[in-house]
C-alpha cells in the first residue's frame, strides 16, 4: 500500500521545512516491487543491482518508488523521467538541478520518503524504525545515556516507542545536517523531548526532540509513533 500525506510540521522547524510531502510504502513484496520498479529510471535499476543482498535491493527500489511518488506530489515536473542517484556517502541525489530537498529511509517492511515543498529548504532528513521491545532495550543499553533515559522515562514510562523515536531523531539529524558521527552516534546528545500535538494524520504520540552535536547550533527534529513504527524528520 502507498499513502501520501502533505504535512506542515509547525513551529521553527516548520518554517524551515515548509509543507512536506510524506510517502509511505508498506510491505513492498518482492514480486510487486519487481513489477513496479520497471517504471524506475534504468540508472536507478542499475544502482539497485549493485547491492548483493536481495533485501537491500528491494529496500532501495521501494525507497526510490516512494521518493518519486513524493516528488510527483510536490509538483517536480522532471522527477518522472530523471533518476535519483546517490553521492559517495550514500545520500540520495537528484540528477537534475534545482530539485527540492528530499530524504529516504526504510525498514524491512516499509519505505518512507519526504520532499519539502519549500524551495528555501536546503536539506531534509527522515528516518523510520519498527517498534520492538528488543530494539528499544538494545538502544537503552548501548546508545542512550542516563540523562537521555531520564528524559525518555518522563514522556514514555514504558520506554518502548520513546527510545526508538529518539534514535530516529538522531538519524534524521545525521542525514539532514550531513554529520560525521561515531559508532552508535553517542556524540549526538538529546537535550530535550517535548510531547506535542499530532502533526501527522495517524500519529499516536508526537514529540519535538532537541539534539546537540559538538559545538553546532541545537538541531530540532519532529518524531512520532504510528502503525507500529517510529518516524522522525528534520531539516534546514
Ligand atoms: C546514513 C545513515 C543515517 C542511514 O541510516 P540507516 O538506518 O542505515 O538506514 P535508513 O533506512 O534510515 O536510511 C537509508 C537511506 O538513507 C539515505 N542515506 C544514506 N546515507 C546518507 C547520508 N550520508 N546522508 C543522507 N541520507 C543518506 C539513503 O537514501 C539510504 O537509502 P538508499 O541507499 O536505499 O537510498 C546511517 O547509516 C549512519 O551512517 N548513521 C550514523 C552512525 C550512527 O551510529 N548513527 C546513530 C544515530 S546518530
């Protein structure tokens, strides 16, 4: 299934991002992907072949289908015949000039893409993770500090969706701000987590998360929980 939402995040972050088109593609089965990806540009299909693992190829194709759907909804008239390639670090890159800011993320059962409709937005970062107790526990054990755990306990006493949303917020910042972080991103510190009103149509819980990295100005990400997954978006 594919869904398309146009969302204004609001607040300071919303000013930078403007209206954002979110596309979510769920349970993209290999057979369907093989059929649908025939519509992708040949260069994108060639890039997919460079991944040895079938699951990674499928994730790449699902991400490209999602980003093209988002670009079409955002009104980019060239996206349907031009490929979204990648730079040396793996960042998705439109092969035409003046493309809107975009970002892609995937799990084993879904792919998401975000495209800003604000031409002044320079970069977007989106992330998604499936919510699972063992994943939350691993993050709490290995990648979340005692201070961050205290912040999380105030907004999510079960410590389930919250730790995963925190991780997504960090990953979204890495993507949007082109950060070079160490293993587990422990150099990225979450300074605050504020529950906020839902901005996404199906959000079950939503948070604004402030993230610090070295001496850079504080970054703000919006994160939410919906349909068994945690999501985050940020930009500049
Ligand atoms: C780049 C990174 C953020 C990708 O995250 P991931 O969880 O591996 O994978 P996701 O599904 O979230 O995202 C993958 C997509 O991100 C995009 N991406 C990859 N590298 C990117 C980069 N340097 N900048 C922006 N986007 C990038 C691509 O579109 C990729 O999908 P594709 O290759 O199919 O096009 C991650 O690999 C990374 O380097 N993280 C930093 C290290 C770390 O430990 N972080 C912890 C939190 S700070």
